[in-house]
C-alpha cells in the first residue's frame, strides 16, 4: 500500500503548475490510502487536491504491512522551517514516493499536521531548495526496521530538527536519485541505519563513503554491533552472523572492492557515533541519537527539555513495580506480541503459537479491494470476494461487503443475529478478557515491562467507566499538550461544552496518531461507553494501525466487535510454583493439600498468590492451612446483584480473605489497622490511595461486635503460631506493608506511600456490611486529608456516595457542618480544576448541580418546623425552625449555596448557555443581598458577573440582528 521512499521537511517555495506524473504503483497506493486505518487528511491540503493528481499518492511514514515498487510521481511542495540553512545548488523538481513530513514540530515550528496527505503537483526552483538537518538512509522492508526508522525520524522532527528519509534502493528513476543526492549534500548530518543486508546495497555503501568524507556520518547499527562489522569476518563468512549473509558482497555492490572495504573500515573510525539498536534498547538508542544530534547542531534547549521529560517519564511510566514472582503466560505474551506487531522477535520466537484457521467455505482467495466494479456473481465464479477495512464501534476487522456470512442468517424465530468477530493481527490493538482475579493486570504489566523499550512510553489508563475519560485526559502531562479551556478570541460565537470537550480529547488523540510509538494500556475496561455521556470509548483511541499500540483488559466477552484473547488458568505446574512460595519441597500429602486448595479456589491467580504469601510468611503447612480455611466462618453477603453472585461463586476465596484478616488481628491485636484499612477501602475509587489517608479512615470506623470470640481465638491461634504479635499498635505504613506482603494490595511506583487494594478484595469489603456503617469514615478522611491533585479520584468517589448523579439517589448523608467544609474545601476546587484544566465541562457542571441540590436539601432541614418540645424549652420566645436556633449555620449554608450558584453561572458563560447563567447569577445575588447587603464584596462581585452576562447577551443579539 504505502511506498517506502524518502521523506523530508524543507522550506516552502513559490510553486507553479506542472505536468501530471503518475504510475500504476501510485494508483494502487491511492486506494490503500482511503482505508479508515490511515490517519485523516489535513483539510487544508485536501482542498488543494486536483483531479490531475488523484492517481499520485504520498505518505509521510512507512507502513510495515505494505509495500510498493518504488517512488511515485507527484511533485511536492516543501514546508517552511524558519531556521533552515542555505539553499542547495541546482535542484529541479522535487518528487518522492512519500509525502514530505508534515508532522508539526512542538518547539519552534508550526506546521500543518497530517500523517497521510496528498498535495498538488508543484515545481521547486533549483536555487531555492534548502538543506535539512538530518538525512536518514536505510535499506530493507523488515517491519521492525521500518518502525524504528519511523520513530527516529518522527522524534527528530518532534524536537524541531528537519529530516529527509530515503531508501534509495527503491528510487526507480535517475531524476529521483539526483534529488536524494542533493538532499544528502545539503544535510548537516547523515544517519545511516545499518543491517546485515545493507552491506550488499550499493546505495548504502555510497552513503557511508559520502558522509564519512564529510565527517558527519552517524551510523546506527540495527541488530548489529560495531564489532561485527569487520571486513575479514564479512568476506570470509566468519561467525554465525555472517555465515549466511557474508561473502563477496562487493560483487552485489557492483563497484570497486577497495571502495567497499574503505566504507566498511570507515565505520570503525567513527568513535563518537557508535549507536546500537537492538530489541531491548530502541528507546535509549533513539533518545541518544536525538541528544547527540541536538548537541552537534548547537540546540542545547532540546537536550535540556528531553532530559527533563525522560526523568519524569521514567519515574511515572509504570503504575506498579514489576512482579518478581510472575510465572507462566509465555504463550499469551507471545500472542500479544504477534497481535500488536504482526511478528514475534527475540526469545519469544521459541514460544510462538499456532494460529487457528477458520474454514473459508467456498473461498479460495481473499483480496483487498475498494472498487465497486464487478458483480457478486463474477466473484463467486472466480472464488474471490472483495472485502474492505472498516473501523467503527461495530467493526474493525476485515468483513465481507457482498455475501452475508452464515453466522448472520436467522435459523429460528428467536435466534439472534450473530456479529462476526476476529482477532486483528498486526494492527496495533489487542484485548485480554477474563474473570476478576485471574491475572489480567499482571499479564499486561509484564508485557509492558518486557517491551517498554519498543515504545517511547507506556501510558497506563484505568478503564472504569466513571473515571476513564479523566484518566485519558491525564495523559496531557506526558504528551506535553495543553487541554485546558481556551479563551476564545472569536466574540461572535462561543464553543459549546461538547465542542470544548471534543477539542481536548482530539489534542490527546492527535499526539497519539504521530509515528512516535506509545503503548496505551487500558486496564479493566468496564464498558464500551463512557458513563458520563454514553460516548464510545473507541472515540478516545487513535486510529488502529499506526505507531501507537492499544492493549485492553476487560471482563467483557467482547470489545468493539473484537474477539478478545481469552485468558485461561495457569497450568498445574505453574499454579503449584506460585503457591509453594519459598518452600519448594513438600511431602506428597502436603502436595495433595495444595492441589485441593487450587481446585477449591477455582485456580484464580489472586487466590494462589495469597496462599503462597501465607505459606512464605508463616510456619504453617498446606494441610493445616486447608483445614483452617474450611473452618473459617463466612459472613453473609449484603449485595444480591452481579457483584453478590461473583462473590458467592468464590466462597472459598472469601474464606481465605477472612483467614488473612484473622492473621492481621493476631499480629496487631483486636481491630487490627490492616483489617480496618481493607474494610475502609471498599468505597474507594479504583486508583492508588495514600496509606496515611486509608489509615485515617480506618481509625474513624465505628466499633463493631466481633462475633463468636472463642472460635476466632481458636482459629487465630491455630494459624498464627510463630507469627509475632505486636504489643503496640501499628502505624499506617506498617499496616500497608503487611497488606503488600500478603498480596492483598500492591504498591504504586509513581506516588510514594500510595497503595491500591485489589478490586476483588474491595468488593468483598464493600459487601460485608451496610454502606451507611463504614462509608462515612472514608468520606470524613477524604474531607480532612483529600487533595484535588493527588487524590482527585477518591474525591470523585466521595461525590458519587454523597450526591445523586444521573437519577441516582444519595447513598449516605453528612452533617451540615461537614457538608459545608466539603463544599468549600473540596467540591468547588475540584469542579473548577476539572473544568479549567481538563475541559471536562459536563462533569464539572453536573457536580455543581448535584451539590446545589444537596445544599438546598440541607437548607430545607433547617427551615422545617422543629418539634413542639423546643417551644416549651424557651421561656419567652417561641422557636419555629432550626434556622432560628442556629442562625449562623443557616447563613453559612445560604452563602455557600450562593457561591456554588455563582460558580455555576460563570462556567455556563464559558459554554454559551446565557439563559441558565442569568437565572443562576440572579439567585446568587438575591441570597447575598438578603444576608450580606448591597455593598458586600461578594454581592458586588456577583453583580459584576451579571453585568458581564448582560453585555454578552446584547452583543449576541446585535450580531444575530445584523447578520443576513
């Protein structure tokens, strides 16, 4: 589909029409370029497309899955770069097989952004052609090579250095060869990517000699090392590396043997530029190349900026530390690699799996096509069927355009229409499906650690439906984009909330659609739709097939009509290895007990890990542990929905959790802090939380009866003999450490002192007691210690409990004094930050709306007539309401409501909702005037807001009246 030629970024020059240059290969690529898997064209460039050039096509990046016969014919306009060097001599017309790179430089260059674009035919004067900073030469079509080259070029351009990339072996005309030669001559540095097969390419040898003579050669040894590139070893086929690819390569070179040897010998003399790129250091190699080139070009600001970004990214890349006890999953890891990259490299080739072939039924071949010519009958006769690539919420796989599959034919009246599903290989998206606790997150984490060098950064997103959009927008700090609300200079029209939210999402999405590879991991995707506005999660993701890869874990049976990779249980040997812990030698009877535990746990990886932790931490054997778990009483579940069914299905696992709680109680005394931290975590958001905040919530839990004390004592004594009991109460850090040791929680590698308790454990903790018993403790802790920056997710979780979102009724009630503190110190800052910094207009406005409802409900309780005995208790003045008993509290409540109303009005102004803003601000003014008076600063500020609103309304009416 895509051709692999040269790409560059030069200055823009006066253009004039020229003749149309077309070829059969360019026409073929144009069809491929219409695929929805390609990035959309820039509207500006698309308007310039003329009918005379519709058969000519270019692309700015290599596509590992496509190939072409060579350069295409269209002539391209170069883009302006302010700091380009002097012009090259004698350049005629510029033509290449791929579009001149239009990727915008973030720093110092403001180009149009387009990953795959088309341009009209133009000519460029010889005298006006300017040089580029870096020339990149390569040879070969290996997907990993092309992916690395794309990344290197895109990263250089992203940092503000202009590039020209070319595989000269694919240039089919002398004119194009001259163009590349002139680009080489004008380049400040020449980066030549060397592979084993590159030494037989005459153009690579010429490039090595050319840049070596100019003293600006930068060789990148791809899957090679400098020590491998010795003339004698190559010629004499010495070593495993050259046994197949060595020999008299100068014969294929077609030149003089002496020149070939000089070029290879010259690599050993490049002391400062020995860059090696192998499977485990792509990222380091790319960053080192960018740093060295920036230093040689005198651009120290690039080096400082890149160093600062790398320090931040390396500290915050992975949400959790790597699991040192990870076992098994070799087949799944290899399959994920194949699904994402389209091939398996390195050690994973030994674990390569066999793909399951589906019966084709009367199909001999499948061809890709985009023409509508030809009939279905002719295709049936030829045994071929046209298919198209589709990308939507329903279809992202190859699907027939003519014949319905048999799975779509209704057999009976009540038979549902089945949607065809396939695993899409090599398109950069993979999905893992499995039940809770089976190890999906651990698998994704292990894959990310193994392959992180093949990406610029791993971007981890929590997939819970209420938080996924915010988690997605949090990526702005790593992608270095501003997604905040913009002050529009256009006074005639204000963007709606939906437009502002879409603009913020598109900025993130745009960065992910560059050729710079990122790995976006969406962990625990709850739904295909966002909870707030029911928009598809797929709208957040970049186009599939680009540099960025998407990795999803979910409990759903299917996602976006993809067939997920079903995550099965560990093998018997792997499960035994995980449970045995540090003790590897057990007698036969104890091994039988371990197998019984494995069966009763349903072979869930979480349960196996907890058993292994218990056996490693305590002097207890498997048979005794099994007996203890069987005797452990199980609490009655409060929930009766899907969550309750999930817990009842794993009753033995819940008994295992109770054993852990009993161990904690023995170590820390009755009501251990670790157990109470688990109980308090039941109402937390699915995100890491400070251990100190969790400990504070645990201390606020109400006292509860302990149940049958004799049984508890007996069980604790049975399982914790030898486990030292602490005489003093443990701190929050010590209790958190105990939860980590028993695999109940995992620590955060991004935020120091933060932990995250497993969701299945939190679900059990949430269903052990009624929500009104323990949830207020978590709310009070968040009110006193919560931060809108570090614990924003936990504050949102509190808001979901307190306020009724989306026709939901509030779960718990707070005292009026606590509600006032929450509104002033937590709710208002959170809403403003959500609106201004993240452009989440709908969520912020909805939060303030439900907050207003809560304040109005609290006000109603104050103005409700009090009990009659209160009248008798006051001798000379009868009291009718609670507001009269506590007028100061009532005034604070009213003023808080006025503040929320005024804030809502200001936010409504930013979305152009003038009518609602006018109603809200007038209510706020009425409340402030009644309580504080006309001259109070709060009242004056509210009236100024009303005046501003009035002026905006008059301007809008005036514009509408004058418009034709």
